C-alpha cells in the first residue's frame, strides 16, 4: 500500500507540472565607457555565462557583483581598490579561472564592469532575455548596490523617488561618475538613470522597490502554461499621493481578460483587457487585479508570449512577462445534455418542438484522438500505466488488472470510472462520430460545426426500453430458473434507432450555453445544441407510431489530455 501511495503522489506531481515558463524576450542596451561602469540588469539573460554574455565587449577587464550575504558596507570603496579575494565581492576575470568566482550573470542585479581605457567609447552591451519583476533583498543598516525599473522618457529625481520610504528617504546615495563614487548632494534636482547601479544606505529593514510595488502569484511573471486560467496581480501605491497606473500589453490583447465588477449595477464578468487599462489607486493602498486567459483559437502546444507594461507616469516602468500555451482538443470530455424540448406527434406539424414541463439531463462522454476521431462512450476508465509512466483511458473492464489505480478515495487507491448509462456499450469501431467538427488533427468546436452518430439498440440491449419487464404494455416475461434470468418475448421487442446530432454553438434560444461567460469556453469547455431523433429499423418507431424528437443543450468539460483510447 505504501508503494502504491508513493507512486500515486509522484504521478500526480508529474501531471500537475506545466511546461517551463517562458515569455517574450526583450533586449536591454547598456552603454559602457572606458573605466568603471555601474549597471543594473532589468532582464534575466537567456545566456548567463559571462564569457558568452560579454564576448562582444572590447577591453573587458573584470565584472563585479556585490555579495550581500557577507558583512555590512559602511563606506563606499574606490573601485580601483577592489581585490578579488574580498568576500564581499564575486568577480569574473576573462581568461583567468583561478581568480573567477562569478560564473553566472542574473537579472534584477547591479554589477560593476571595468573596461580598458583604450577601448571604444562608448560600446553597447546588449542583454537579451525575459523581463524581471522588481525585487531587492535589502541588507539592513548597510549600503546596498542596487538599481530600479525606470521610465527612460520620464526619469524621476532621487528625492521624489525615495520620499515614501522611511528606510531610504534622506539617506546617503552614491553614483559612479568618471570612475569615482560621488555622493548625490542635490537629490531633489538630480535625475536617476535607467540601467544605473548605485549605492544607497538602508536604515533598518526594507522591501522598497519603488513608489509602485507589483506582487504576483508566481514571482517570475504571469505564466499560465497549459493548466492555469487565471492569476492575481497585486498593485500597491506606496507614495503619499493618489496614483493612476497604466497597464498595456505588447500582444495577446484578444487572449488576456480581466475581471470587472460593477457594484452599482451588481454585474460582474470577464472582459477583454483594453490597451491601456488605467487604474487609480489611493495613497498607501493596494488594488488586486484578476487576470485570465482564453485559449480558444490558440494553436495546440504553441507558446504565446507578451509583456505587460505597468507605468505610473512619474518615473516607474515595470515589464511583467506574460505567456500561455495553447492546448489540443484531443482527450476525454465529460458533461451533460439537458433536454428542454420535445415534439408532439399528434400536432399538425409533428416535427415542431415544444418546451417540456421540466428538464431531463443525461451524461455525455466523448473521446477525441489527435487524428480527429471522436467516439461517444457509455463508460470509460482512467488508470496509471507503470511501464510508460502515463495515464491510460479505456472502456473494456477486462483491462483493469493491467494498470494501477489513478486516484485516491478516502485514502485508498482506486481506478477512476465514468459512466453514461443511457447509451449502450458500443464496440470502438461503431462508436465513431462523424461530421464537420472532425478536423485533420483535433476536435474543432467552432460555431455551426456538428458531430453525429446513429445508434441501433438491439432487441437484447439493456438500454432498449422494451426490455423493461415492468412495462404493462408488454407481454409478461418468463423467468428462466436454470440461468436465473428473465426471458422476453422477442416478437414484441423492436430494434430502435437513436440518431444523435450535436451542433456546436455559443447560445441556445438567445441564452449562453454556459449561463455565464467562461475563460475555458472553446478550449477546456465546449457545448452547443443536442438533438436526438428516435425511430425504428423495422418501420415502427416502437415508442410511438411517429418519429420522436428531443432537443436541448450540451456542455462538455475536458477531464483528461490522454489522446489515445487503449483497446
């Protein structure tokens, strides 16, 4: 039992892990001059090896990174007095592995870069990678070598930028000018520079990254992968005045949505995010923003990337990476059809449909393969295959001993079984649906597309209504005492045809199929109009002298990505 539980936990973790996060790359260009340069990286380099990252820089002497894990910095060193043995520093010396202990360059970090005096002036360092989210591990009661996310076209003054932080307002600030550290004596008139690293004293503890703070559920960005549909962003105005933040996307404007609540009209729902989206936040307060993605229309397994710019028009400019992966329609779909209309055969128009007195629901199970084959199933099992370390789905009960349980119920491992008792158990070859919704690679739930299947209920099929032994319209069956079963007079039982047509649609009778807008519609949730025609292969309808029609809506949810039905 213990090994079974461990295996179940391991496979659930495997199932839950999404593809590695990735987002739209940008290039940060940093001008470098002969001598010492203090720079701040706003992107996480795609290539972190300093030997690769700085390969185009002529005259590179060394690259230094302050190590805040060591002792505090009480005074600012002249860069020319730095020595590689100092534990406060990690250093990269090109071509000198004996002195090098800085082996990777990371974003959201300030560096000192030393260039030979005879090198070109200036030369640009182009760092390509994913934008980083503002975060500083301040060392209390010490100088810190840091940088900030700034708006190149609207650079703030030092005094204004730090005025709302008790740990930094009025504290000493040093910038690197001409190879020497110089104290900023006029912070109210001295502008900060984007991509600049500088020393600032931190009095006590601090989490300050600027007058605007951005906090995410995932620290690296809004990465939705193939599983997540929504995440929350917390925006905080740390300044002493009201701020209006502007949010805009570089792409995915038709994919990213935000949750809107109108308390005046008591209306809430998902809406496409406008560009820009302006949010006003009072001084010292926070606002949470729910952001979701709709994958409808996205190509399966393709990665879509964008960056969201958050700016306050007062000097801050933060880029938040956004990414989402399209998903395939192949897999297992489970839901219900809700019957709300039937025809009246005695009516002048026997095919006219009328509203039922009450609703009737029936379970639906569909499986779609990557080849485009879609099957209507009456039951399905999901279990775990140890040999392939993957989930398997199948319909044959006899295959259960070949696999491991795929779920826990009351602490016990069990196989997952889903059934739709209103449909007979059809051989796999006879359960294939046809129609315009079957494309070359996947189930396509586009509006107006259809899936259809005609099922013949044989005389001895358990779902044939004539097999109901308590129906007073039928001859009383005889009980076979030898085989311990009821025998029905076959001359009073008819084979019945059930023609099922499923038309994909967003609405029915001018009402949304889902009832409320859904982010998963068209990707993990599909639906439309369910229509069934009930007749007989023998010229008799069996249930009635005329053909019967029933109609309503259907709604399916994707419950498994397993695209192969094991036979």
